[in-house]
């Protein structure tokens, strides 16, 4: 017995599949190739060097100021650290804008060039998958590191130690970790750095290079080698997941949501622990 087909033929049966103009490459790879074809003028290293140099300078300046001012109370120390970090993120955002504005103007704007676009519904699905993968990988890394160091590496990898906190400082800490840091860092590392590296090499070398820099920039407040390696790997795995999300979507929003969520969970643990007396 034969069976008739009463609908439009499946796509694979159509002589027009894939449709005209369809690009089988991941969206980020296709965009990078298209931008290079439309305007092959080199980007140079400004989108990488300027924000990285600014971040190094701001970190050094903030650390020096902390040692010179030395607030007397624990709340004063925490308040100074949080306010200094908010200022650092603000100045870093300015350096990112200065580093990328010419390139963005040349290629049609920040959205087309660096993936800075308005959120869409699909971003939340990609972000949900990224959160699960990055969180599971982070837990695995810390668990293995603790096993190799008799439980020391996980605690040593914490770059913020809070024993008490007021409601105002808790709100300011959430603003810093859930809003400021994810926005500026994703634009910098998965926007400018990743795409600038991709002008010269393929996706995976570019993703690994930007992730390495991302991980190293988070270790300056960690005193031990085991703690620094653990933190760099835990942060780096999130950075690599976000690179993949950018590749699959050509958008920064899913990575920003992953970054904000994981930072929010870590911040919630810090606040709860501090509220219970450390």
C-alpha cells in the first residue's frame, strides 16, 4: 500500500533546499567573514590593547588607593572596595567605547560589528543552556581542586571575603556583580577581543586567547597559586561557554545573562554568609 503526502514536501525533498543565500557556517563566523569581505581594512590591535591596558591601569590604581587610604572599619573597607570597583567598571566601559567606536562605525554599528544588540526571546533559551553547562563545569573544577589540595583551593580562590554587610552595601554589591561587570566584561572579552582575534585566526584560537586573558584578569586578588589557578579555570570555563554562545547566536545577550546569573549566585552566597556572621 502506498501513502500519499498531503502537505508541502519536507525541506530535504525540495530542490531549493538549502534556500538561496543560506550560510551553513555558525552566525559569528559568517558575520566575521562578511565584514572582512565588505571592508578588509585591518582593525589593528587597538580594540584589544586599549581596554586591556586600561583595565591593568585601573586595577593598579585601585589597589594602590586601597593601601593608601586604608579605611578603619570592616564596612568601610568593603564600601571602599565596592565603590572603587564600580568606578573601575565605568572607566573600563569608557575605554571600550573609545577602543571600538571607529571599527563599529566602519562596519555599521556596535550590533553588527560586536554583537551588542537588544535581547530577543531566543537569548533566554541559549542563556539557560549556558548557565547549566558553566555552573556544572565550575562545580566540577572546584571539587577537583579541593580534592587535590585537601579542601583549600576552593576557599583560596574566593576573591572577595565579607564577614558582615549592611543592606545598602549588599545592594551596591549586587549592582556591581550582576549589572556592571557582566555588561562591560562581555562587551570587552566576547565583543572586542574575540572578534578582533578572529580577524587574524579562527574561532577556537580566538576564543582560547580571549578566555585566557579573561581568566587571568580575575586572579590579581588571590594570594595563593592553587587559588589563582582554580579561580582562573572556574571563571575561564564560563568565558569559553560564552564564546560558544556568541558563535551560535552572533549576540552578546546570552553571555551577559549567563555572566549575570553566575555572579548573582556567588554574590547571594557571600551576602547570606555575611548575614550569618561569616
